[in-house]
């Protein structure tokens, strides 16, 4: 569940104190906009980075809840001298009183996340493992397969699934700026999707990353076939194959998914 949605539900049971990173001077554990909420039931949603800073902020949040008086205050925390954290910077935290019906929570807190858009072609074991990971991250996932029955009945809130036949026709529906991952059940489908992505990149230049699962020998064969379809060496060079952050070894779907998602987040 998205953290802001969890907060909305928690507010149905009573008020909460929202703690957000208001300003950072020097080095800090989280960026401006990162947040957590302390609920009246004693729950904690989100994080501002852990350590003594978060411990002290949670304690202050409980104090404000006990006072039961609406608040909006900013407190300065020097990480090195007073908290003993090695970051050494200064963090200003904002403490806000929230109640059910407070406007703009979704827009403000969801907007604070640095989100990545991913178009994933393929609903096999690796595709499912990638969706499981991205379902817990600030990402918007467009998941496509030519097999209608392939998708699980329940999807994370940030994932939309589409059956597309032919599968490459869905390339036109990919959101601009998306990172594309191609891992269908068929090499023929993979080739058609890659070609459709390159054609779109030729026309619109709005796909910053196009990744294809496979071996070096698979990619060598694909290069020749793409050249035969009229794509230039420079255009073909936009494809990343094999995919996955180097140094992460293992062929289990979950290991491959970790390597691929890490590469996406670094791209």
C-alpha cells in the first residue's frame, strides 16, 4: 500500500503528526520532502532516515499528540554534535497536526516522491518479480503481455496491466519518459517490441532507457535483424542488452529483478 494511502486510512481512527524534512544543510539522511507520520494509535508510517534523528522526532510527535493541540512547528536538529550521527549536517523538521479530511495529503505526499515510470513487456517469472519490487517503490508501472490470462488477479496500486495483441502495438501507449523493459515469452515478440521502441525513439526521442533481457549471443542476432529492418548503428546502440546492474550474480528471477531494478534506479 502507498504510504500516503496508509496515512489517509490511519486518520480515520484519529489525528496524527506529520514530520517532514523541511530543510537540509550539509549532509542528512533523507532529502527535503521525505516524511513520516506518528498516529494516535502509536503507529509509524514512512521514514525520515532512521537513527537518533528519527527517534527524537518520534518522541516529539508523541508529545504533540498527547498535548492534543493542533501544531505547525519547525525544529532544527544538528546531527553531529547533539545527535551523534555521522552525517554531520543540520536538518530542519516540520511537525504538523493532521486530522481526517485534511485537504491535499495525497497530492502533497505522493508528489514528494521522486517517481520513475516503467513500461514492462512480459508477464513471466522475472516480470512478476520486477513488478513485486516496483510495487513497493515510487514507480508507475505499465505492464503488457500478449497473453490475457498471464496477469495475477491482484496488482499493486501503482501497476496497470494491459493485454495487447500484437504486443508491440502497446508501445504507442507508453508514457513519455518511461524506462522500457522487454522480456516477453518469445524472441519474435521481443524483436518486434524492440523495433517498435526504436521507431518511437526515432520519431519522438522520449524513451530514455530501453532494456532487453537476454544473452550476448541473443543480442548479436538481434543487432543483425534490426540492421536489416533499417535501423542505424547509432539507433541500435540505445538498446541495453543484457540488462541488470553488473556484479549482481544469480539466475533466480528475484536476483535478476533486483539487478534490473537497481539499474533502472541508477539510470
